[in-house]
């Protein structure tokens, strides 16, 4: 699975773009998905971090809080499940990602 993480700097950069520049960036992302469609089995963009609800399990207690699960400068903003032969193929696909600046690759169980 590829997990796409946005940084605060990337979010500011995207917000500073004109609408046409932003649409060009989104088009590049769409082209990436089209180019790698044969390997992508599922993908989705997540709602912004402020929409998150976190459940922290401590012993037999479940504490529910609003917001993301971590305090940080990077937040997962979407994901794509891949069907690839090996890590090298996943790395090549991730390296071509034109969107946010961080892509974490993690195998599925």
C-alpha cells in the first residue's frame, strides 16, 4: 500500500496556487493514476485531519477524541493499494508520484 502524506509546507504551497495552477497539479495526479492503473487495485483520498476521530485503547478503557491520531507536521491524506511483483516495482511507482511530498510504502497482510 502507498500512503500519501501531506506536509504543512505542501498544504501552504497548494493553498497559495491559483485555481488553474491547482487544477494542473490535480491533473498530473490523475495522469499518474491512469499511468499506473494496471497495478492499483483501490485508492481513495481521505477527508482533512480535523475530521478525524481517534480511539485510544488503554487497558479496558476506550477514550474517544476529535482530531488525528498523532500530533505532527505530516498527515496521511490518501492511499493506493497496489498489486505489484515486489518492493522494487512499488518503489518505482511511488517515485513517480506527483502529489504530496511523502509516500510511505507498506505491505498488506
